[in-house]
């Protein structure tokens, strides 16, 4: 049956028949999931399919805007707590609200939705996409400052891991704290309930989000409608709150409040957290659905809710300073408080889910770009590409989130730890966008510099406010980012040293061809695929196989899987096949860093264009390196130890690509770094 299928594939693809001139290279296009180019990661669909834009906009409410959409739970509360409003002085309330409103306008509407989301790598966004766009101008090398910028971008990507730990913790805590409004005695249950929700949230990740994902949009639509309605109900208590639309009030507050204004900017930042996640998720939807969701639903709902909270405070400034007052939950009438708490909890779970999924996606990109070791990736949907689950990452995030909740105990305390890494990430994104605009797009410096200068000015205020809280917890996400940066830099440098060590022991392919021609090697039935990190020479696992087994299969394939710095590789460029000798091929499969590889299927199809192959008769050979730190590689000994430690934790290439386990043979090889 499989031989017949292979033959059908040859006819369907219109491939040349076996027996072609040796040494000729053939490219073959495949569509592994038989869905065409319309299916991307997660809920991805082609942004050119306009009729889907409205349904995608609904999905984006949950997947993209969950983080920024739950900011009203704590953002204005923290800002006004630090502003310490005084009765009879409206500026103490209107100033912070004005800063939040114009932060939303400048950071979300202008920076991200107008400028930054245009900087995509074949539709994919995020720090890694900006980095690959920038490096496309200079290649892998370049002047020293280019390498420095690349390192800074890697640090920015590392910061997202810190955000990924804090976002679920602060979101769930802020929602569960509504229990205090029902009954102050329930306050002692806030932390246990939050921990329980987080544990359940991370425990269900292994089942995938494909089924529950369709409910995210409607729930978040209800959440945003609730934000708008609660805001409108309370605006009537003090309609003068609309004066906060005047940006002069925000500037006036900053000018007249000295040191307090610096601290406040760190709190104002909480209103725009989630922008980086929005940019990173653009590949799932495209710009048009994001624009529709933001301007029609999210932006109006946030504005109305912040205005409603401001009106509530202005109507009773002294009451808002009481310990039991909650700026968000006090918007709801008493009979509706419990339903609002339940809805807020659901919204924060969705926001957390979106961040967790984003961390999975970021890690997969880092692995495929060679910045992190190969980790186990479970594809949770057979129909939708990109729905993945990473057990090691999931449980590391769970432990970190639970530890944060138990350590900080309140969303107010966690807010102090939240802002600095977000501000630094935004700052680095602005710089990377400027460099891409002038070096890749060839914009005039003034055209790129004017908007970026506005962004950096505001982000400098966020950074200053974040640094003030450094010892109150802001150090934590920076420490996480620094750790991830060291790991990514060490892993990428170590891979170069490992490749050099492997190349030192390689032989040219002509060596094996000559042995085949002289019939000095015993040939046995079957197909042997030797995994090779480089598309040059003979892989060490093949040489060790020959040394110990003294025989070689009738069909031999040297397989190299490459991950390009582009987000996606077009089907036309998926496979390159070179016939080196009779029944002896070199196959190179190329994937983008956002692609989901289907190595086994792609390899079978590629070989089917050249010969008849039995999939169940393929044996995959992979070297398992025992690394020693005593080699000549130019890397500090402690970094070599880190590299070797994580090498032991990394999955072999055959496991990472989910090749049939009963058809995989690993050969141990000792190498000195």
C-alpha cells in the first residue's frame, strides 16, 4: 500500500522518474497539511481573505487583547494610589487618567498598530522577527555595533519570559481580589484560590486550546461590553471626567508633582501592557482584524471604563482612599458584583492563556533559530498547525507563577515588579524599528526618527518609573531576562563550537563514493537516513556506523534540516535533493522559524520523486554527543559547562522532529568543545 501511495505522489507532483542524471539537484514543493497556505499558526488564516476579518477580529479579542483588556482591574487603581488624590483638586485624578488615555493613543494606536505592526517577517511579528529583518541587511556577520544590536534584541526577547511569569500571576490575583468586596473576611482566601486557578490553568495546557479557544472571543466580547457599561453607568456621577482627554492635564500633573510623577509613569505603563504580545501575535491574524478589534471594541471599552473609574473617584475622593475601596469592582452595583468577579476571573484566565501560548511560540522560534536547546513540543491539534504544548516550559512557568503569587500576595505588590521589563522591551522595540526603517526600508532618518523620538520620550518615562521600583520587585523580570540572554548567547555560541568540532572529524563524500564504486562495502536492503547538522561532508554517525557494522543500506540519505531566519519557507523551497551516486542522496529540508516541521512526511515525499521507498523500512541514524569542556573552543569554561548541561537536557534531533521512535538509532560520539 505504501509503495502504491509513493507512486501516486510521484505522479501527482509531476516529479521526474527515477534514473535521472546523477549529481543533478531537484527542488520539490510540498504542502504537508494539504491545506494550502491559508492555515498558519494557531488560529492563523490568510489576512488577504477579507471575509474572515470579522471572525478573526472576534478571536483576536481573546488571543491578542486579553492582557491589555484586563488592565482596568489594577492599572488606574495603582496610579491613583500613588497619586494620592486630594479632595477639591481634580488634577490629582484627571492627570493620571489623561496620561493613561494618551499612552493608549500613542503607544497602541500610533506606535504598534500604525508603525511597528508593518515591520513583519513574512507576516510574523515579535522581537525575533525584527532581529531577522535587521540582520537581513548585514547577513550573519557585520560591524561590531550590528552584533551589539543583535545581542540587545536577544535580551529583549528574554524579557518576555519574565512578563510571561508575571502576567498570569497579577491578572488572576487582581480578579480574585474582588472577593474582598463581597466580604472582607474572604481576603485570606485570595492567595489560595489564585494558586489553585493557576495550577489548574497550567495543568490543562497539555490538552491544547483548540476546543476552548473558540469561546475566548465571545467571553472577551462580553468582558469588553461589561467594561463599557460599567464605565457609562458611573460617568454620570461626574461627567467632568471627560476633561482627561486634554493632554495638557497629564503634562501639568507631571510638571507639578516632582518625584511622584516619575513613580506614576511606572504605574501608567500598566495600562498598555500587552502591546508586545499584540505585535508578536500579528502572524496569527494579520493587521486588518487587529485594527477592527481595537478601534471598534477594545479601545472604546477601555476609555469608557477608565473614565468611569475616574468619575467614581471624583464623586467621592475621600471614600476612594479607604482601605476597602476597589476602583474597578466598586463600579459594579452590589447585586452584580459576584457575576462581575466571575467574568473578570474568566477574562484574566484567557489573558493568561494568551501569554502562555505566546511563550510557547516564542520558545519554539528561539529553538528553531538556534538560540535555545531543543525541547519537547507536543502538537495538540491534528488539523491546525501551530497549536503546540511544551511541557518543560509549561511547568517552569507554573512554578514561577505560583511562587510569585505566594511571595507578593497581592496584585499591588506584583505591579511593582511588572513595569520595568515591559518598558525596556518597548524601548528596545522602538530602537529596532528605527534601525529596520532606515537600514532595510531605506526611510530618511527624519521620517523614521520623528515618531520614534515621540515613542522613546514616553518610554523613557516608563523606564524611569520602573527603575524607581527596582528593589520592590522590578529586579525579578530583569533577572529572568538576563538569565535567558546568557542561556541564548551561550547556546548559540556553543553550537558554533560544536559544529566546528564535528567538522574536524568529517570526511568528504567522495570517500564514500569511491568505496561504493569499488564494491568494498557490503550493501543490505533498506533505507538509511543519517542526520547531519551540516550539508557538507559525511556525518560522524555514518562513519561510526560503518566502523562498527561494516555494512551500508542499499539506499543512503544524508539529511540536513535547516531553519531559516525567515518566518516561513515557501513550499517551492522546502526540499533540495541531490543525487550523489546511485541510490545515494543528500536531502536538505528548509523551514522558517514559525513553521511546524513535518520532517518524516516531507522526506518520504522528496525521496518519492527519485525512487520507490518504503516508509516503514527507513532507519534514522543520529549521533548522541558526549561533550567534554577540554577542547580548543573560544568560550569560557563556565559557559561550556552550561552548554554541556543543557545539551544533556535537549532532545535529540530525531526526537524533536517526532520521527518514528522504532526507526531511530542513536550512536554515541565523544567530542571536545
